[in-house]
């Protein structure tokens, strides 16, 4: 009796995934709950455990294919008997392909697949054609997310005077083409690209800048870092101070912690702070939930846990959802100044940068201080300039006088 391997529940608002790497091949023995393949969603990569012990008898969904919830991925046969049967089945399937190479070549010549069912429904409702949209699925299949992105960009039905599809890239010269490498974007990278561009197209995004003297925080950190690590089992970094400073400012300026929903403004009476983390597979933003209710030590512990999970690829869907504000630290890579892009539908994102010794005027004298530029990008539709500037000033004040964080001032 065979046990089916199916796509598990992927999380809130996630209805499909792309098959990533199969860790086993047909004929391999499998233990119960052993990871056998990974699925890439638009948020995280999920490992699928074996539902039972046995032998992998069939792989139905190959790497790169798009699958929906509950879709059949493969089958596990009981015991080791399937190991011998599997190669035979594979050989049997290979015979017709060898006998009719022309028939097998025909599908490969097609430039795309029919739109996914959900995408086809949206295309009909939006009076659009699949030819107008670049599909992100396997072999160019148009997915639901592609149609939503196209609608958000304002693509409409083509007229007789315009082509249905515009070529995105001109052909490269022959001498350059042979030295190029074309690699399919991962589902995560496609989502990053789409979400960032959608944020630019939707929000009235503006950035305000300030600088902060990091002397007080650095002095406090150097004084207590050894005691802190010994007591709490985690290093005392800068993110705990910044996260705490941000939550204080969000309480005073609630518009920066809100979001727009149609013609409504939703004010969040809690602070779930997203912390942007760069990984080998792309940028992810795990969330420190209820950061306003946590101590600096608790924040540092949670950021450490989330950062490790992000780098190991073990973030859960719950770790990625519900953020109300985001902090991005480009300073760890040496960035001196940048304008971060909003993490929609949030209305604010704080950009941290490199700490650099610079001459500053204090009390009529020029002194050298460790300075950091701060950047707040915000949605001007909901946050006024006065609120944005005040928010950044409050963050600056808290960091230059960290006792304010302890006294909740």
C-alpha cells in the first residue's frame, strides 16, 4: 500500500508553492518524518517531512513545478520492495519517449503553459490576456500573483494599435550571449522584486534623514556587554537599543505604525517590529512581536533566534507575518547612506547605517564623535512630514540619551 506525499498547509494567504530540491530519489529508503523535499513559497522555504517510512516509489511533481495546497508530490511504498519496482517503472516510462522523440520534443518547443486556474479566472475578470503578462511559473506559466501584479501596475486590454506583449530585453550580441548565464529567479526573489516595485507604485514614498551620536550607546554597551552576555546568554548589540527606541517613538506617533486599507486607516495598538535579514536566498523580514512589551535583553534574544532561523532557512510562517514597522541595517555591509523602500502595507521603515567617526560641533568646539546617519522612509499618504521628522528626532533623542529608554521617557 502506497502513502501519498501531498503539499501541506503553507500558512495564511499562501495558496501555492514551487517544488525546490528533492532530497531523495526514486528507490531510496525513507524514515518517517525525515525531510524529503523543500517547497519555496513567496515568503519562506518549507521542508516537507515523510508521512511514513518506506521507499520513495514515485516523484509526481518535479523541481521547478508550481503546486497548490494538497497537490500530490510523490508516493512512498511500504518496505524495500518498491526499490526494485521503481527503476522498472521508470524504464517502462522511458520506452515511449525513445520511440517517439518528435512527440517528446513538441511540448519543449512551446514558450509557455496555460495560465493557472486561479490566474485564468482573474484574467477573465480583468479583461486581460495571458500574452500581456510575464508568467513566473514553470515554463512561463502565468500565476495568480502575476495577474494581481499586472492589475496593480495598471495594465489594460491591448488596443489594435499596440502589441499585446512588449519584449523586456533586446537580444544580446552573439559574442556576448555565449558568455551570459540565464538563471530562473527563485520564487522568493520574484516576490521580493514584485513587492518592492508594488510599494513604489502604490505608496507616496518619501524619506527624511537625520544623524545620531552613538557615543552614549557605545559607552553603555562597552561597559555592560560582558555582564549582559553572562546573565542573558546573548550578546548586547545595537539592534536592541534601536528597536526599543523605535517602539517608544511609535507610541508617540501612531500614524507611522498604521496602514491604509482602501479608504480606512488602521491604527495598530501594538508594535510588531520587522528586522530585515540578508540571506543567501534573498532578503527576509522576520518579526519581533510585541517588541514594545519586551526588555532590551528579550529583544536581543528574539532577534538572535530569528536571525539564525533566517540564515538556516527554518523560519516559520508565523515568524514572517504581522509586522507593523521595519528596521533595515545596511551599516553591517558598510552602507553610509541609503533610502530604504517600504515593506508594504507598512507606513514606515527605518534605515540604519555605518558608524563613522566624524567631526561635529559641540558647545562651540569641533570634536570627533562616532556618528550614524538614519533614514526614515514613510508613506506620505498617511504620515505627514511633521510626524515623520518628529519620529526620527525621538529615535535620535533616545539613542543619544539611552537612560530615556529605561525610564520610558
